[in-house]
C-alpha cells in the first residue's frame, strides 16, 4: 500500500533573497518499507524529512500521505498527523532529563485521544518493553547511557503506534556497539511491519535499510534497493 507519494516537490527559503533547497523531487514509499535518505551535509535530506514528517511544508509540488494532499491540511490537522501518524528519533535524543523513562515515553499520549490512564500505562509499558528497557522504567533519563537514551527515544516514537518512524542520524552520538543495538531495534520494527525512514550521511548506517534514496544538492541522484544489506549484530540483548 502506498503511504507516501512526492510529486515535483520543491522547497526554498527566503523572499528577497531566495535559497533553493529541494528541486523537483519525485518518489513513492510503500507501507512497510525501510528506506534510507542519504546524502552529505547540505544535500537537503533533513529538510525533506521535516516536510515528510509534517514539521515543515513544501514551497510547491505535491505531497500525499495515505492518499491525502498534505498541502491542504490546516495547522490543526498537521499537528494531529505529527502527533498520531509519525514518530521521530533524533540524534540528540531530545529527552526530558529530570523525568523517568516511563514519563518520557508516555509524553506523546498526553496529547492523544486516549483518555484512560490504564490504557496509557499499558501502551507506555509495551513501548518500553519493545526496546528491552523494562528494568530502567523508573530511572531518570539522566542516569542512562547514550544507547539507552536512544532506546527511550525509540519507545517514545512508538507509543502512539505511528504509521511511520523517522530516524534522523539515530546512531550519530553513539559508539559502534550501541549504534548496532539501535539499528537492530529498527530492523526488528521493520520486520514486524513498521515503516522506517532513516536519514543519514553514513553509508554503513544506510545499508541497514532495504532501499536508499541518495540526495545531492537538493536532487535525487539515485534510488535503489540495497543489494549488500548490512545486518545489525545478532543477540545483542541476550
């Protein structure tokens, strides 16, 4: 099923002095895909992710999400989609340091349509379990290692059961072992049917995906399936 469709998408900043960033992009992403958007700094990959994740809007062209034209969304609908349809994992974790793992993961549910505290707790516990951090649920995030913090961020992104998870340089602040753990989690989520869009400038990280869209200077220079896909180490949590 087609989840994302981009047609002649363009983005520029400024009015008196215009800075073009994206130039007429065209691609589709189906539900259940694991796609890496790869490119060097300044290639436009983060701008593209922000548009796809309802954090920014295109200057022109068309972006369809689940068949709906995003350019027709008002601010309220953009906010609802941002909170309910997508989850974000960032390089800097973006956690609240003085609150617990449980409280950080639960946070998106505060703005959801779920009223009951029991259901919120069940969803939060399930998300934490999915990243193997049940034993850290009552820890403050300031007490965690970098790899554990990123696993909390993934759990928080999962708690609303979004249609797609955007991971923006998720291993950028981690050592190689912790980075492999994060990629293993993303692979498992994808194997269970979750759509993953990974933004990275690192070729080894991009190869964990099944498809790579390569940007350079705001244009797609290749869009290919990964022939030599790299798998995260097995048994990291055993």
